[in-house]
């Protein structure tokens, strides 16, 4: 397999628990000589200098498209540079639909961080009412989320995260994921992750779908022992025949 495994903490974990989490994962990856790419997106208040190995990337869930200035409540690249952060999530559904970022805002942000060479995990996905209209509407909606986005950017990873699956406990079916990923892969060459209620028990099945290069996980990744198991599954080549100890 050798898949990308990413954890989005969202508004969870403290400075202390983030450090414990990152130290545990670093140690685990060192001990097991894990070589696939792992990402952790802690809350910005927990950013710090971490002693991590080369396959572990710490990123931000959001930042403003500016170096510094008068943008109350935002952080810019001057603050990120302090912690050596060069990875950012852009276009996450919670920023689009809860915070209200428009495609124009998102494209501006994308182009700013692209110009600085950041690794960008760019998220797309349709709400339930669009999914219910069928595949053509779903793809049309997703393709509009590529407006203003350079899909040939070399440091790009895309995450397909249907809005109705995020934080709901209802993951997309294997068929849904396979269908959308196949269509998206006709348009993009960047690695393509799936996200939306990915759980430890179902992880291997998702990672085995054609055109799935990894996962972006929220809720189920916040427990460090479960996240270690996710990394383990993603680090293997081929199927794992052993039983992974998981509760859901
Ligand atoms: P979830 O979140 O795994 O809790 O659904 C995924 C995400 O928002 O990236």
C-alpha cells in the first residue's frame, strides 16, 4: 500500500496533548522505520518546534494569505516560519461551509501559499443535496471547487471529502469513493486522499480502492494509539492479513 495518512485535529487537543501525540508518533515511526508520508494538523495554539523525522509533516489547518499585517485573529507566514511550518490545509469543508470562505478567498489563499512553495492539502467535496442530484451534479460541484486552483502544482495533495460524511460517522461507501476518485484522477495527477468519517476498522478497505492514495482523518485519528495503527496499515505494501485490533 504505502499510503499517505493524515490527521486533522480540528479544534481538539491542547499544547500538552499535541506534544505527547507528536512525540509518540515520531517514536513509533522511528522504531518501525515507517517511510510513508504522515501529516498532523494540530490547532495553531499547539504549534511548536518538534523533533520529528523526515516522513512526518506538521501543518496548519488554516492561515491567512499574508506575511504579517493588520488582520485581527489571523496568522500569516511570519508566524508559521517561527515553527518551520511549510504545509497547509486549504478549502476544508468546515472553512467553506461553517466559516464561510468563498471559492475566491480560497483561490487567493491557494495561490499565495503556492507562490511560497508550501505543500498544500486541498479539500473538495459535495453537500448531501448535491450528492442526491446524482453524479453529474456532484462532479460539476467538485470541479467548481477547482476554479482558480492550479492542479499541476507540484506540491499539491487533494482530499476528496464529501461534506455529508465529515464528522457524521457516515463514511462514503466503497463504490462512492471508487467512482468519484476514478473521475477525479482523470483530471488530476496529484495524490488523492479520501476523507469523511474514516474509521480504523474500515481503513484497509478504503486504502485498497483504486485511485485512493491515502486518507485525511478527523475524529478517528485523535487517539494516538489508533493513529499509530492507521499509520501501520498505511505503511504496508499489499494487504494485511493480520487482524487489526479496533473498536469501530
Ligand atoms: P472526520 O473528519 O474524520 O471526523 O469525518 C474528516 C475531516 O474533516 O478531514
